């Protein structure tokens, strides 16, 4: 029995083994069939059926309409690899899905006109399937064919290029490496900057450096805009060190911005290195393009190297530093050069650096305070022109921009040039802007052998009203030599006279005219020794003084011993506290007021003879009328000269205020010192019977 059962048992074991093999083969077949069926399904599936689902999901994600209106298909292709075959792994042989979508549209968000933000004739990309395992959507290359982008801004708060961020942070990461653009259009319509600009992008086939070129035309802030440029064929967005080449040249009216160089990691602006050229009718017109507050100037051009880096995020914002180095250029007829650094920070960005000028033409400073001609104002598109008959500049300072930027800039000029010879040299100032408060501390320059030093503070925070500036100015001038002040007038070269001045004013306004109209303070001047005549004053261009001297002394040359003046300024009206001119032949007393608000003068000039001289002075006369054309008229009702009497000023005159100018100016032994000493003495009546005849 045992022998008979043994063959039967042996026969059952092969059957079991065959059954096990069948099970294993079936399992393997199923495992192989699943991906094969999936691949066949993917290859044969009509992906257009998925369009409604894709459109809905993308629309929800970007919070605006999204639609693929054309054919949607998926192809499979092996990823392009640059590594050697020996370095490749099995993953490099697995094909990746390549999506192709035709006629794609992205609409505007709610609240804006129902039109496209962007569209593309076709866009395509490959997707790395292995990156999906780590929740990463890795797209090595995204290609747009025939794209069109329409950027729209209706006001400061509404635009179509800002996408809302979801409050919940996604667990998925988008890793987009490169973008390729072929022929496309970018249109910008901005109601804030009044821009309506269109750029056309085209592919370059035979350019070793650049792959795409673009042209631009339209209008910006009412002026025509045109230009063009080139860029690399492929825009790399990965953290690579390969610089991306860019070149652009844009013009708006007479404003021009041209750049050429490279950008590293354009998606994050990790670094830029560009040759930058700028030109405009005024520096402040670059604000709309750059966001940097610059002063009002005449026409200018500069060229230099712009480098920059964008740092890591700090409190949700990214700090950046931009340096405009070794720049050179011109403002009007003046040369400029130096280095500027712009640092983005909170609460305001900061501009710092050093600017220098070898030769500064004095008239090029006029636009800073609105004192340039109406023709020049028109060239730089000033808001207002100077009214006829007004002398003080009325153009307002643009204080609304002052709180957009802090500044710490030093400026120096070696040589100052004027249309008429005027010996100013080595101007220097330290400009500081902090929270809309501008300080020039100091503003200093050499003049005719002496120095003029000012400390100026302009508070543009507008606490006293819209655009109101609270100003303070302290000015000191010492030892200004008269012969050097007018070096081309030969007749003055023998004089040893000098000029000293002190001014301390506060004011409130929004232009030079309005600031002076509301000014308060005092102004003191001392001039010692010199010669004056009708001819000299005509050569100096001092028209009013020319008329006054002619009426006083005729057309002859007169020796000036001293001129001392002290004005008190109250609410824009400067009244004389002390004003006397001492010559060899007479004392001339001046009294009255100058209205800085109305630009009117009302001065009485009263000459008094000295001793027994064959000299006849006329009656007192007046200088009245506007600054632009004052009138000099004689007061025939009052005799000007008392025979044989030397008249001193009243003892109540506050001449003590002028003593500091003596101590630091012409000196204690000067004619001015003697004049002030005599003025401090009380006038004495002559003894009876000693009155001199007229």
C-alpha cells in the first residue's frame, strides 16, 4: 500500500507548483497590465473632456476666469538631458507628460471690465512626474506662442496684475525653471500715470547674445512714448548664476532711459549690472519712472554703472540696494559726477552719496527754487509760469513727494560761473532729508575772498496746512571784498572795502515768493570803504542804486566810507531800524519799508551835508513801486540840507545790533566803527549864534 500511494503523492506536487506559477504570473500580468492600460488610456484619452474641470479648478485658484478654448492634448517624451550617457539613471529613460493647450485665456478679476488679462495662441510645458512625489510641480520649460497681455489699472487701488493670495498656504510648491516667449504683445493702460503703451515682442533667429527683441510705442502722461530693446532667448528663473542679457532704450518726450547689461536670476532680481543712461528736461520728471525723489533742475544727461542686489525677505518685504557709480553728465551747462546709493528700507527708502561738479554754471541752480525763465519752465513742463511783473519765484515746491524718500547727500562744486563775472567758488552743502524735513547744513561757498555760510531747514510735513513749508534760514557773510566782487571793473581795484551780512529768518509757505511773504526775522548789512558813481553802478547792473546815486551826487565818483543797515522783518514786511550811508561829503539816511508779499518798495532817502563844502544836495526823495520797475521821485516840500550842520542819527536807533558785524568785519578802527560810535551819541544843538547859513 505504501508503494502504491507514493506515486500518487508525487503526482500532486507538480500540480501545486503549476498552480502557484499561474497565480504569480497572473499577479505579474495584472501589475504590468495596469500601467500599460493606464498608458494606453492616457495616450488615447480625449483630454478635451477634462477642460471644464481644469478651467473650474484654475479659475478658483486664481480668483478670476480661466478657460482653455482650443484643443488640449498630452504627449509623452523623454526629458532632454545634457549629461553624459554614463551619468544617466533609469529615471532619465522614463517619458514625461508634455501638455499642449491652445487658445488659452485669463480674464480680469471682479470689479474690472470683462476682458482678458492675458491670452496665448498656445502654451506648452513638460511635467516632471517624480517631483510630484515630494509635492512639487516641477516645470523645466514653459513656452508661450503668440501671447498677449493686457495690463489695466483704473485707479490707485484697482488693477488686474495683482493676484490675491490664499490665506491657507498650499502644501504644493511650484518650481518653474525657464520661460520662452515667441511673437507676442504686451499692452499697458494705466489711468494713474495716464499711460497707454503697447510692446510687440518678436523672436530673433540669428543673434548670438539675444533671442527676442521688442518695440514699444504709445503715450505716457500725455507725452508720446517709444523705444525698443532685446533680451535673452530663454528667461531662466532658477537660482543660477548665469547672467541674463538685457538691452533697452526708451523715450518719452525729451525723457530717455537706456540700459544695457545683465540680470541674474530675473525672477528674484538677485543682481543687476547695467550701463545706465538718463536724460530729461528735469531730474524730478524721473520720479514716475524710478520712484526716486530728485530735485527740479534744467535739462540733464548722465551715464554710469548701475548695480544692485535684492536681499532676503524681512517682515514680508525684501531689502534691496542699488548703486549708481562713477556716473558723469551735465545739468544745463554744468558738469556733474559721483556716486549715489539707493537703499529700500522701512519706513522710507534712503538715497545717499556724493555728487561733485568741477564747473557749476550759476543759472543752472535757478530751477531748484523756480527762478528760471518761463521758456525754461516750459521745456521742463513746469506746472506754472512766472507771472509778468513778479520778481520772486512763485513755482511751488513738490512737498507731496518729500515723505517718499530720506536722503543724505553731499554736493560740492569747485568753480562757479555766471553770465556776468561773479566770483563764487567752492560751493558745498550737506543735504539731509528725514521724514519730509529738508536740511542744508551747511550751505557754504566762497565769494570774493570771503565766505557765505547758511543753515537752512525746510519742514515739508504740512502740519500747518496742505503743502505748507515751515522754513528757517540763518545766513552769515564775512569779508566779501568789493574789488573781487566785481573783478572786471577796473575802477574798483584800488578799493580795500568789504561787505558783511547777517540774516535770520523764519517763514511759512510753499514757494520762494510765499515764504518771503510770510517771513519774520532780521537782516543786517555792513559795507566799508569803496567808490560809487553812476558809471560804476551801471556796470554792476544795479539799476535802482544807479538812479539814487545820480540824484544824490550827479555823475561824479563818490568815496563811500560806510553803509550800515538793519531791517526788522515782520509778516513779510522789512522795515528799517537803521540804514545810513556815509560818504566823504554827506550822510544819507534811509527809512521806510519793503513789502515782500506785494513786491513793493516805499523808502525815503534823506541826504545831509557834512560841514562847509561847496556841495548842494537836493530835497529828500522816495523809492516807491514794484521790484520789477520802481519809481524814484523827489519830495520838493522838504529841504535836504541845513547849512553848516553835521546831522547824526537819533540816539534811539538800535545800532548796537550791528556791532557784531564790526567785530568780525571791517574792524574797530574802520569808518563803520566810527559811524556807529557817532550814532550812539546824542545829537547836540549848536550854541546860540553859531548856526551856519544854508
